């Protein structure tokens, strides 16, 4: 295993050095820094770039933890760090195609999860991950991030005093149509989109994996609850 890892690292280093050499030569000749679109026009250059991407994916696969999500993220050169969810075919609930990945993902994410062999946008701003596209292209990629301000800035402490006050449970017979069914509880459900889809458009998929359940979401962060 150690020998294979060393060989992979050497291969990656060799490919990155050659891509950087080509990048420098192109810039010296044309005065323009290479982009993903420019690389795609040269079959030999493109093949070398794809070899690098495949080698990076193989390295990520060799270090991937068992039970993790199967979605590979080329820009980060790793697999999704979340655990695979039950009934999601080896993906986490965010990346599972059957649970509507595209509908619930953050805006602008599609350019970050593009397959490694897909052509770049015409603007040429989306450079590769290797050294041949560092610098200005990397800075442009950072500026395109759209989910920075959507992240929750404060986590609610579930052990805080206000959340330890007992509350009266509702009459479950009036909440659920069939209270005899087992209850599927999503702790920390946020806006409840996972449960909403599990009860509507993905109902057949959910019930095939887990059977019929009453669905219950728990969330203690007031702004999210009110927004939902």
C-alpha cells in the first residue's frame, strides 16, 4: 500500500510539473494564461489534464472512509465528507439523486460539481485544480462561491436552559392520520425539506427503503422554524 501511494504521488507530481511547463510555455508564447477551454482545444494537453484528474480521483478513492458518500468533488479533489444515508444508494441525503439533489442544492453549485471530463464554460474562467490553473483562475473560482452567506452563523445549544423546559406533547391521534405507524424522526430537520420530499415526490423511494412511517421533524433554531 505504501509503495502504491508513493507511485501515485510521483505520478501526480510528474503530471502537475508537465502541465505547469505547458502552461508557462503557452503564456510565454501568447501572453495569455491557459484556461480550461484552451486546454480542451489541444488533444494531447487535454489527455494529460484528464490523466491528472483520474489520478487525483484514484488517490481520493484510496483514502476514502468506508460508509462515506460516493459523490466525488473534483474542485476539492476528495469525496464528500458526509456519511452515506440509509436508502440513498451510497450517497448522503444532499447528493442522493433520488432525493432531488438539484432541487435542494445551493444556487451556483452546478459549476462546482461538473464531471471531470465536461468542457469548461465559454468564458474560460473555470481552470483546473492543478498548478497549471492556479493564481488568477483560483481567485476567480473563489469569487464565484454563492453559499458563503447562506451558512448558519450561530449554532443553537440544545442543552441551554430555554430548551430544557418540558413542553406538553401534542395529541398524536390528531397530528397523524394513522398514529399506529412507527415514527421516523429527523433530529435537526432545519426547514424540513428532506421530510417534505419523503412524504411527497420521493414517497415511493422512501417507503421502499424504510416502509410506511409517520414523519416527525425536530428543530430548535427559531428563525429556521419560523421560515419553514
